[in-house]
């Protein structure tokens, strides 16, 4: 990590004061107190934990603005303007990203900033006298979960990355400036998640707790971690990891408070008025409707010129660019397409734009201060991962049962019936590809697609997958640029140059 990350962390992490009577979104300005002297009471620890959650909201972290390094890296969205912002955003979906890309560096720095905030909490929590041990256990579990979540994003995005589990002084930075192997990173992720699971956190959060972690969120993440390890690590533990994935995903699924997924309308999942009551939601970044500082801007940002479906804020651009490749992947009659995208037929804009995240209410106003929470984990995701795991374990019957739960909610025929349709069976000749397709249309624009592709295909398969697509369905982004190097992002140049040997660059960059 570079020294700038550590300096920022010293000044901000855990010191963003917030009254325990306020929402954990509401933060006061940072101060310059010495970190170790700032932990004197349980409320100081709560303040610091809230600071970890608050960092997720950064446009460079994993919230609603993280589509640049997820969906735009995939085949779902992109941009047809290669000149804006010096062309740096265009590099992501054009597969021409440079180590000097400033957006890439900002993402790296933000993820490590969150990790540093978690490390500060975990390094100092034992110095604080707690009258309620359960409170201390809860705060430590939250910090470990959030640290694990950041490392999970880092290891999938860059491969080998620096592993830091303690707060670093400036003197300690150089000693930690080296990349650890993926297996070591995953071992730390699993350890943190298991520690967090062995806590007094609730199965699911409700009321004022919404937006904080829960055992269902930890189980779901552990399941996804083990599934990813099984599919991407070249070791002999694939079968064990798949069985572990099944165990933890099933544990998350069994914590649901509803019966059939079809009992929850798809539109309810994204309804701003139901975001605190929809039983499908497991973990979300909370936003405050109408608040200029803590509101969501995704509805307004996705709006195309001449349209009003997303937001009352007038739009002047194209909104989010949806690839024709995704539009063509929706099956005829899939209601999720009607809800998720719309064709703008304006004199300036004639293209599909995203309508999945809406808040055109008066409370959001014509300034676009929406109330959409950013959903990180929901039950349809867990169900489809269960389908994926069972398929890899050879239990196709169970895999199809889980797949059909999601298709039934969407009003689509079951897998067996769909395979009788030549249009479906020719596009998705295997159950693996059918599950990948279902995840694409069910979870579209929720920033899962790139990681799904990495988990489903080997590097060579992924190159062939992209190269086989129709260039006309991707605008000016060039599919021929996609090579084996694009399995990972380049290490940001400023990080690499700190220690070119131990912060070695990824191949192809």
C-alpha cells in the first residue's frame, strides 16, 4: 500500500464521530486525535465501526457507483464515449486499462482504507472496558466481516494482494508492501468470516439495524467465498470447498423469513417504500431519501434524456449504457426485462437505459436525492448460488429445483420445459450456462456479472466467450482487446513502483 492510504487512514478511520442516538450514516468531521487515545468507551468503538460502514458509501468502494469495475468490465454495460475523463472510464469495458488509470487506483485505495478502519477497531477494542461483553463481541464481528468483504473484492479483482491485518504506522508500511498469494488471502477471509459467524449477531437485521451485518449475510458470503475458491484456485480442495459452499449457502437460505421466493414480487425488491420490510434483502448499504449527503443518486444517474420513469431530476444524457448483448439475452415474456430496462426514444437519445432503480417521488425531489438502498446480498442470489453449487457437485436435480424457484417468480417456464424450446436449449445447452444466464437477467446491474463470469469460466474459456460475441452488440468497445491479461486488473502503478519485485505486476501489463 502507498503511504497516502495510511496517512488518510490515520486521520479518518474510526474517528468519524457519531452519536449512538443517530443513524450510523450520520458522521461528523474527522479529527486529528492519536488513534490509540481515541478508544476510551464502548461508544468510541461504535463510532469507529460506523466509520467502517460509512466508507462503503464512497463512490470508489463497493456501493451503487461501483459498476465501473464490475458491470462495465462485463458484457452488461459500458460506454460509447472514449473521450470523457481522458478516456480512463472507457478503458474498463474496452479492455485497454492501464496501470496508471486513476479510477483503478482510487478503487484500490478505497478498499484498503476500509480495511485499515477495520484494523484500527480490532487493534484497539481490547483496550476499552465493556460492561456488556456481548456488545464488544458484536462490534468485533462487524469489523471482521467488513474486512473480509474488502479482501474478497480485492483478491477476485487483482489476484495476489498485500495482506494487512493490523493498523500500520508509517514506519510499518514498507515492511507490508508486498503481495501475498491468493490462497493466503482466502485463508484470512475465511478466518474472519468464521470468527464473525461465531458471535451474537442476529440472523437477520431489522429496524434500526438494517444496513449492519447479520449471520445470514456472513453465511451467504462464506458460501460465495468457498464457491469462488472451488472454481478459481488451482488446488486439490475443489470438492471440499464446494461442500463447504453448500453448507453455508444453505444455512443462509434457512434463515429466511418467507416461504417461497415467488411470494415476494420482483418489483418489491427495488421498491424504495419497501426497502426496510422486503424479506428478500439480506445486506444493503442504507441511503436516506431527500438527504443531500446520504441519498442515492442511482435513479437520476440512470435516467435518459426525455424520460421521467426513474427520477424527477431532468436528465441531459444517455443514462447508463446497456449493451444490446444483454438485451438479446432476455427471453421473450420475461417481466424482469420490462422492469429493468426501457428504450428511450428521444430526439437525442435512442437507446436502452436502466430503470431497475427508481425513485421518482416528491420526497426525492427534482434534485434526484433518491432513497434507494444499494443491495449487496439478497435471497435470489443465494438461491442461484445453491443451484450453481449443486450443479458442480453433480446433483442436477437439486440444482434445477433452485433454478426453477427464481424462474417461477419471474413467470418463466421451468428448466425442463424451457429445454424443449430450441431457442433456449441452443443458447444454454448445459445447466451451467442456464444458471449463468439466470443470474445475468435476475441480478442485472447489481454488479455481480463480472464475478459470475470469472467463477464460471477458466481464463481461456473467458477469452473465447468474449471473442465469440458479436462486436456490433458492444458499440465502440473492442472485444478483440480481450486477452488472458484481462482476468485481473493491473496493479496500480503507484503501488507497483513502491517495490517492483514484491509488488510484481500482473501478466500482460
